[in-house]
């Protein structure tokens, strides 16, 4: 997810045997019109900018650089304005799905600057590029291309005109097409699941997080004391075991590192690090941190959503308006 990059065109995507086979699959499985599909694919262009962007995502920068680009005064001011304009919808989504308003809001803020930047790439071109000119993830993106065409048929949209991210993510929440099919909701009851509509976007993000197991009222992260000089091999092994909660606070203590605040020894957590200007910093991640990483697998992304959410909540309830 995440709104996209520039996309210089290269040669048209020829109707090679792989594309012809894909078209036949769409005709057989979903009753698409073969002639229309072939016309669309003849208009597709492989995007060199998409391939470059896949190799250097913004979230791959050091945490302190990424944080500085995301947690800006403009993004906080924009979030407060968006919260005021959509307060009722955010409150309803939070009650219905159990996800804090500020987490939903911060996700929209990081993804598209509150809907202002939903991407400049032609989604059909981007997905054709990734499905047929990017072997490492071709199978995944052929599935996304299939779901995109089903989505455009459902919404009665021209697939050649829709714009989104370099990875084919769509609308205010930057859902990939498969996420649209699974998690998008009609939150304004107009019989359309429209990701360019703020109400539907808010409800869909809340539904996404709930579907991945958001735990209402539970924490997201907790700091660890910077005692890495006392950390042993056990702590290093815990770091290597990923972001899904897999250990306990007691085990972290045995590894030579202490939580900065009171946390129950039997709490199920992960540990992770990110690069600060002074070196690596480490945190405990709870289930809700893992859930945010299901939206985008980057630690930097999840930290940015969490920290922006905290800033927005403080600003709104401390009476800050500008």
C-alpha cells in the first residue's frame, strides 16, 4: 500500500502467450468479453518507474529519516481537520469495529495524506507491469490484476482510467484489489463499496484491522530500556523471530533487556528494533502492532501510524486546532 511514484512508459506490453493465457482464464472463470480484454491489454504499457519503485520503497529508509518525512506539522494539522469533518463516521467505525479513531485516521494520513494523494499511476499499467514483467512477484500481481478487473466491473469503471499507487493500490485507504474484495465495506449504505468515498474508506480500514485481530483497548508497543550492552544471545534470537507475538516479557528480561514501564511477565509479545539517529532503538510489540504490520509489512510504517495516531489524539483532546 502507499500512493505512488512517477511512471515513465517503455514499450507496450505485447500480447504474449502468457497474457493470452491470462485472458482465456478471465473469460472462462468470470465470463469477461475476450475482445474487450484484448483491447485493454493492447493499450497497456510496461512502466519502468513501477519496476524501479518496487526495488526502493520509501519505508526502507532508516526509521529516523522515514519518521521525519511522515510525522510533520502539516500532516498533524491535516489530520485534525479531517477528524473534525468526519468525526461522526470515525466514531461510528470505532464503536462498530473496536479500532481507535486515531488509528484509522493515522492510516489514512500516512497512506494518502487524508485522500489528497491517491496515486498518479495508471493502475492497469502498473498491475500489467508487475504481473508480466516482474518475475519475483508475478503470480501475486496476476491475482491482483484479476481482482482489479472484477472490481472495475462491479463499480462500472473504465480500468484504463483509474489511477493509484505504483503497486496498484486504490483509493483513500490504498487497498490492493484483493483487499478491496475481502475488506471493503459499504459504510454509507449507498449500495457501493467505494474506496474513493471517505465514509467507505473509514469503515473499510476499521474492518481490515478488526479482521486481522485488533484487540480493543490493548496496547500497541512499549519501549525497552536501552541496555543492549547487557543483552545476550537470547535477546538476539528473539529479534530474529519476527513480528508476530511469540514470546513473553519474562523471556525478554532473561535476555538481559528491561521494559521501560510495568508490563506483566506473561504478556505475549515480539521484540523489534529500528534505526534512530543515535543507533538502534528497541521496542516490545503487542498483537495490535502486528495487526498494523498486516496493512504494510514495514516496521517503519507501523511505527509511523502508531506515533501519528498518538500525536493526533493528543492534539485533538488538548484543544490544539492549528
